[in-house]
C-alpha cells in the first residue's frame, strides 16, 4: 500500500532571536507530529509566518511576508508579535486562516491541525532529542525567560508579551545540556532582560544533578559555564549584581562578552526613555569590569533622535562613547511605535537631524572599533569557525556574537570544519573585522 505523503509546511521566521526560538519550538512540535518543512511556499500545504511587530518598519516587513505567502500559496497562518494586534493583518489580508500572538504555540498548532491534519501515524522519532533548531549546528539560542517587568517608554514588548516569566533553572540547564550533547559549541543566552532572570520566581531553587540551583542570573551563568561550551550573555542590564558575573568571565567560565543595550548615555534622555538601571556611575563600572577582566568585550545598541534629545544630549553620548570604548555597537534612528508612550513626548526630532546624528555616531564608533581591534594585532585568539570559503574561513572570536558583530577571516594549512574552535594569530585588523592565520587546533 502506498503511504500518504506527509503534509508540508513552509515557515517564515522574522524578528529577533526570541522570535526565532518561538519558531524553533513550533517547528519541533510540527516535526514531532509528522509534518515536513517545505523549502518554498509554492507546493506547500500551508505557510506559517512568525511576525515581528517591534517597529513600524518590522511590521511592514511582516505584512509584505504575509502578502507574498498569500500570493504564492493562499493558506497562511500568522503568529508572533504582530499577531498580538491582529486588526492590521485582518484588514490587509482578510483570507488569512488564523492570527495569534507570540508564544501561543498551542493555538498555532490547533490552526495547523484544522487546516491540514497530521498523518494518522506520525513517526515520533523523526525529531532529535534536542529539538529542531534554525541556527547552524554549532551555536544555539537559549531563552531563559519571556516578557519584561520594565516599562521603557519606546517599547511595547511588555504589552505584547506580558511581565517577566522565567523558566526554572533546572529546565534551562537540561535544555542547554541536550544542546551541548548534540554538538552545540556556543550557547547564546537570551531574554528581554537577562539580568532580571528569576525575579518573578523569587529565585526559587530547582534540582539539577546532585544539587539545588537558584533561578538567579549569577547561579545560572555559573552552571552553564560548567557544560563545556562557550556561553554568551545577551540583553544584560547593568544592575549592581552584574558585577559578580565579571569574575566568571575572568575565570574563563563564561565568555568575556556583555551585550548591554544602553540605548543612550545622557541622563535626561535615559529618564525620558524610562530605562532600567540607568545611572551615572556606568563609566566607572565599565572601568572596574575591564580592570578585573581585560578581555571583556562590550556590545550595545543606541537610539538616536529620541524625542527630546538635544544636540547637547547627543554630544554627551559621543563623548561617553569615547570614554566607554564600546567594542561593538548597533545604532537605530528613533521610530515611533504605535502604542508607545514616547510618541507623546515633546520635542520630536526631524528625520534630517536623526540621519545626521546616526552618521556621526557611526563614524565615531568606527574609529573606536578600529582602535580596539588594532590592539589585537599580534595576539592569539580562539576562533569558532562559521563558514568555509575557497581560500579563507570565516569565524568569530570570543568578542563576536553571530549575525550582529564582526568576523575573523582565517587562512589555514589544514582544512577547517564548521563549528571547530581553533587558535589564531591575528595579523591585521580593519574597522570591524580581524584577519589572521590558524596557529593551533
Ligand atoms: S527592557 Fe525596556 S526595551 Fe527591553 S523589553 Fe523591557 S520594556 Fe522593552
């Protein structure tokens, strides 16, 4: 008897790493139920679009992706951040089968079952134990909590995703251990506010191996550091207890890398932004962190042209950057987001001024980045290999997160493998990247 073909689903994942983790969970469940993934919309039984609704430009991108799926397939299920406010989608594409918000995995699966039921006898063992990941095999995002207790004035994430809900420490560690056992060499810890991890659980202990582990940032970081993979911390706010994790970095337990979305430096703008842990001692703390762990790389994002930002505030930010010497920086021009309190702040900044400030910020940062990278010439760095080219391999040092930071380009006498960690001698630096030779395996 001929077996019926498994239903095929085409999946589009937009937005931040947190949305990517949601996509991975949905795909893992679908694969477990016997669904297959299609490479293109055309010919698939269904399309799922996981949307991003953070900025208006992201919403436009999401709407365009839904439009494309409607045109080339017609059976479309929408989920993700933009789905929390479905009106816009319903208006543009009334034929969409279902719209759900972020983390509503069950509703997405229900919608899939209704539109295209799974085969009667799914091969449950199709799914590897660690689930399905959309990132390359050698690194994986590890989401430790959902939602956020802060109320930054430009952000609607708490409205979309609710208050902080942390996963128990043992659950996070079990997932991390499985990932490492499956070949993951680098764990990227993500959430909306990583240093607030466990506040909602009152730092409750859970049993991991032969011990109890508190749901606390430092305890989780310490345990993750025991798993034998690189551990990179993203979205960390500089609450006082963050100082403790620098010791783990100096000991080599977690990567000497902190992704802190400062967003601005001027106290007046930070106040208008209602940023958590905004305080004027940040520069002193950065100096202390670097004294304790000289290898520390700081990554941050900044918004220029926030309502009320004056030329003086902006210059304060430029001077602050010179002193802080942030290694890696992402800059955004302020965009009003529907529903964000910052829209009502007086002193909106014109597009020309925003563009001019963005250009000035980027050129200042380029000089800082080039200066910091130049200091690495002649040193030896560990590099994880991401891609193999015909003559050079592309990798990242401990100071570079995938997708958002710079790269290290390497030549090697022997062929390299993706995911391998090698020691490289750095021969040359440019504004954002390093170039070197493999010196040890
Ligand atoms: S910390 Fe602020 S910007 Fe980040 S998710 Fe929470 S409210 Fe939004």
